[in-house]
C-alpha cells in the first residue's frame, strides 16, 4: 500500500493513482463510496497532499471518481474510460491497447492561414501556420490519416522532428507545450485522393472523421486536426451519468 519513496513527483503521483485505481477495482471503498480525505490518504500512503491531489486528478480524468465543492470525492465505478491524453494522443491510446503505434510524416509546410483556419486557431488574418499530413499505423497496419494545423510557434517545433517520430504530442509536452482542453467532433466523410492512396481504400470510400481542437491553459489554440480512420478500425463510446460524461475511443 505504501507509495512513498524515491523518484520524481510525477512518478509518485502516478504510482499513487495506480494504487488507488487497484483499490477501487477491488471494491475497497464500496460502490458509490466516498474516498478518505486528502489528509488521510496522504498519511495512509506516505505522500504529500499535493501528490494526492495530482493522483486524484488522474482518476477524475479517467472517470473513476468525481467530487463537488465542499464534499469528498465519490467513487463512480470501476469501468475503464479513456484518459485525456489517450484521447488527445494516438500514440498513448495505441499503447494503452497493447498495440504498436507508428507514424510517418508525408508532408509539412509553412503557409498563410485562410480565414477559417485563422478563426479556429485564433490568429490574425494572414498569419503563418504549419500544415502537417501524417500516416498513422497500428502494429504496422495503416488505419488513419492526420491533417493537423499548428500555429507558427508550435509548428516550428514539429518541423524539427524526424519524419518517423512516433508521437508529436509527447515531444511537444517535453518542450513545455501544455495541452489543457480538447474538443472532439466526429462525423463521416468520403476518402480524398491522398486518403485512398495512403490507406489503400477506394476513392470516395466512407471514412470516420475525428476533428480535434486542442488549447492550452489560457484557452489559446495549439492545434486543429482532421483525423480520418478506415471503417471498422476504431469506435467511440460516450457514457453519460449525472456525475460525468466520459468519451472512450476503442478498436472497432
């Protein structure tokens, strides 16, 4: 049960989150039970209250606990939901499934943004952006095309990466780019010429599209992406409850 020990702060709160997740799965706190206070959890696991708060934030992002102001956190259940970063990052999602993620940058260029792109990225008219076209694979099988737009300061970091860099999101995070919020819009589109060529499908074949718009802590857009998946390779499930709404991305 002990978590205290060496390692970085990040390692400590992730270990604590894992321990609490196991306790929830084992029914230690009971169905719809209340977790102990932050102070008691800190004493029980031998960590600081700050570490407890970070660990509880991970559990909340995974849909396992919730809380209201002035009350202790309540266990919602044991069903696994997608974490924020697994929904944001194809690489983390693939690894969470035990799959081998892959990526290859097909094209990257700096160019002026059109009016719609300026609106989506909150840029002044005529601002420079980076357009990135990537092929994504699961266990070496092509399943998705990414068309991502970045504001210039973020795109310049992407331009320095190797074409076969597996994760852009993780590398940006290492450079201090903080992803805080993401909107997901899911619909159906027909394959364009690049889609058909890279995914091996027929022109005009139906593809599932996920559009993502990610922002930092101040609400400043960091990317706007159009991701297109082959049919049968991925599905999204939305779980609604009074306490929370959770989105899950899974293999189709």
